[in-house]
C-alpha cells in the first residue's frame, strides 16, 4: 500500500539527524536552502510564500504564536521517544508516536503562520 510505504518513509526520515532532515526537505520540496534565498523568493512572489491567518484578533494571534503542546501529550511524546530508542516499539506505540508528532507539526505550522501574520502587521 502506498500509505503504508509513506508512513515507513516518514518514520525513517524522522530518525535522521535534524540537519539531514532539513537537507532532505529542501531537496524534496525545492525549498530555499538559506534565509536570504527564502527572502528573495518571497519578494519575487510578492509575499505569496507563507499564508497569513485571517479572522483572528491580535490577542488570538499572539496566543497562537506562543502556544505549546499540552503537558500530557508532551510527557507521552517524551516517553514514546525514549522507548523508541531502547526497544522495538509495538505498532500501536508507533502509531501513537506518529500521531503526536503530526499534531506537533500542525501546531508548529499554525504558530509560524500566526508569527508571520503578526510580522506582516508589524506587531511581532
């Protein structure tokens, strides 16, 4: 199955060192490799890179920009990551770990959009 293979690829990619993960993402997404290159691309696109959030108050944007994962999922994430380093995890635990990581990724994207929106509004 394609989704099973994709899950394995993502799981294996998450095991790579952070710098290697970043390099892989740059290659796969055609993302800029430096901050200057990203700024140049965004200027060429007239700011079409990251989308701003609409329909939120300044206080809501600031709250979202400062959001963190709740303590219980954070503890579960830490426990599962430790477990993954010491023993072979069950499929249930791997699924739980991937779910929490996906939620963290989603939160990170929302935080980035909130911070970007605040910077566009010159309020960051």
